[in-house]
């Protein structure tokens, strides 16, 4: 089994950025700068929105920082995606149709397409998000490079290597995915 970990340094940097936006939100709520052309009520609303959104993101990042740190697992059955909040879970080798690095608005991720998208949507927790990914970027499964300890091209090569070689897959062992 091959374990791809989350990059703790990248996650920590994102957490610090999130905390800074929460602090800025509190500043806008408690001490709105009066030199700006918008009124204090607008700044207060922006501050509350910043606190809520970046507070939620910071909580998710903190949970990932303190967790096991495993983003992707490759084993003899396929791969297990645990890289983001809308992870696909187990995807068997036979299900994988295409794997390719994708870039959108400066964000890089590994796109994975499957043979039967409806089957995938039926078993995931957030099917609408995976449908949106497929409609927008052509791939329902996205593994963001920002959360990985390596480049998406390296992960794509690794997946393609084992996807195409049944004998090599047998050497990987097996990971039990908790239900």
C-alpha cells in the first residue's frame, strides 16, 4: 500500500491565513475603520461574513492538521481519496477512466474521471459537488495539489503505473476502508 500524506506545512499556512481573516473580521465588527467610503454597517456585515466563512475553513483545516494526515492511499483494489471535504472515498482500478493534472484559476489538482459517474454519485456524501466538478472541469473527482506532499503529476504517474499493471497492484497490499 502506498500512502500519500497531506502537506502539514501547506495546511498550517492556510490555517494561519484563515485565522488572519477571522481577526480582520473581528476588527471590522468591533472597530470599523471610518476612513473608508462604505458605512460601518457594511463593514460590520463584511466582518461577520469573514468570521463565519474563515472560521469554518480554519476549523476544517485544524481538524485536518490534527488528524492522521493521509490524503490518498493506493492499494491492490484501487485508490482511497481522503484529500478534501468532498473526497470520493474508494475508487477501484477498473472504475478509473482517466487521470490528468488540471489547472484552474491558479489552483492545481488531479482530475479523475470514472466509467460510471452515476454509481460514484450514489455512494458519496456530496454528489452535487462532484457533479459540479464534472460539469465545470470535466472530472468529478478532484485531488487538490495544495493538500498533497507532492506534485499532482507525480501522483498521476503513480496511479497510471498501477492502473495499467495488474501484477504490480498485487504487491500493494490492501487497506480496509471504514464504513
